[in-house]
C-alpha cells in the first residue's frame, strides 16, 4: 500500500500510517478471498480492468464489511503500468437491506402459503363435516333407543365443536389475508359481561 485516503480510513478504521507499506491481500483480506483478490490486482498490473468485484474485508474492530472494488492499472507518464488503483465502495448496508427485503419476501410468501393451505383445508374439511352433521340430524329424527340417541347426540356435540374449530381457522386466515369483515349487531352489555 502506498496510498490510503480519508474515506478508506473511515470505512475500515485503519489510519494511513497503519496501512502504508503493508500487503493489502496478506494483511487485510479474509482468508477465503485472498487468492481471488490477488488475482484481480495481478490482472490490473497486466492491464486488465476489473469492475464491481465484491468481497468481504474486516475492519480494525473486527466488523465484516462488504466492499465493491474497481481495480484499474496505474500508469506513469510514458504509459508504463506502475501499480494498481483500487476504488472500493462499502456495500455492507445495501447488502443487509437487500437481504432483509429478501427475508421479508420469503417470510410473507411462506405465511401466505400457510394461510392459503389452512383456508383450503378448512373448506375441504367443512364439506364432509356438514355431511356428517346433516346425516346425524336425520338419524336423530328416526326411532332410536336410548343408547343410540346418546351416541348420536355425542356425534352432534363433537361435530359442532370441530366445526367451531374449523370456523376459527378460517377466521384466522381471513385476518392474516386482510379479508376479515366485521359484523354489526345489537347486544346487551350486561348479559354479555355476565352481569345482572
């Protein structure tokens, strides 16, 4: 390193005095990127320009930063390549924001899929359950002995409880999808609250 501007010092936390004369790749690049960053810099020494190469670097405090590097050959007055000019842009916040957006999109898609599944399953369960309730009602209208009537009443109670659970699931999916509609009707506050 033979140049280190104020912005680089601000991003990475090392002062100019701390980096001058040191090997950028060996001293500052994360191990898994040493070879590829060295290749980018070596290519620049051969006259090859590299634009928008992304790699991580650790700041002085150990914070992982995502940099976007443009590497250009540095030429002297006669056009001879004498070094590399590397211009880096801190992409850490942008990448975090993009990752957060992707995570939110994935979470929303998963939640939508869950809600759709629950809504479909609830509808699919209600149809046969209504059939059971209907047939059981017809059976209760036929002559039954006491034990049969007791069993049919038990079927009725269990089916009503299950139907209530299914309706609650449907209400939940409506709330999650923003499709819940409120009903307005009159009621007695004291009766509802259990007062006299």
